[in-house]
C-alpha cells in the first residue's frame, strides 16, 4: 500500500502541473472558436463532457503520450455549442493519466487521503512545490469520486482566479481522471455549487465514455 501511494497520487496530480499558464485571454486563458461540447482523448478511451454551458477550449487543451489535459469554459465566450452561457461562472479542467488506474478501488480514497495529508502530497499540489503553500481544507468520498478542497497560496496563479479550488479524482475505463473547478475571484461560488459542477462533469464523462467503449467492443 505504501509503495502504491506515491505513483497513484502522482497520476492524480497531473492536473496540478498543467492547469496554469494556458495562455493569454479572459482570466489568463486563451479561448478558441467553434468549441465542441465534448472531446475524446487518451486513444478515445475517455470522452470528456462538461456540464451545460461549458465547452472545450481546443487550443488550451492537449492530448499527448504523457497524458491528456482538457480545459472547459463558457460556451458563448468560446463560440461553441449553442452559445449557451453556464449558470455558474468558473473554469473547469480535466486531466487523464496515460497509465491505467490501480486495482482495488475501495482502497483509493484512504490512500489519497493519507497522501494529501502528508508533506509530499501537499508539495505535489503546490504550484511552487512547497508543502507550506497548500492547505487541505476538506476531503470527501462518494459515488466513486475522491473530492478534495485545497487552497494554494503559491505565486503565479492565473489572473482573476481564486486561490482555492475543488478537485475530483475518479476512474473512467481504467484511466485515472482528475477534474477541477477553478472559481473566479470576482464571482465566488459555494462549495455545494462547485461539487455539483464536478459531479456533473464526472457523470457526463462516465456516461459518454461508457457508450464509446461499448461501440468499440
């Protein structure tokens, strides 16, 4: 269990390394046109689908050998979908690890909780790599999601975004997926709203990925 903790947490934390510096534009992110509402990544094993009003920023997203990163934002701002505006202003991200998820899903929550409580886990979350920069505010577990609320006071946060965020870690077709909700400073949202966004993203992604997997079978 101890040997498995660091590799699994490292996969789960890919989003922490990739969420910042997405480019210039609104809130520090670069927006592209004609954004889709879903995208298949990681050899089409995972289909990321955001909640209503959120579309994929293809220019800020990537699908590489080392893993996939997807950024979702306001459909109207991205020029995608029906031009719908999300009821909740925020940036959403999803990261898919290239490695397969470890076995024994029932043990993952305890494994992750211990890791993120450790100095190594908090350092891995921090943009500056310093454990002292990160405070774990809360963790939860349910419906196959490990949920983490953290505050990162490291320098270099994207302009306009808060220093705290909610993150969900879950499995889709054997891959570890990490989803995050990044609220805006000027438009704070409640914990319940952030969790609803994560649950919506996770649920839609699981359903779309299951359907895609069934078609390939």
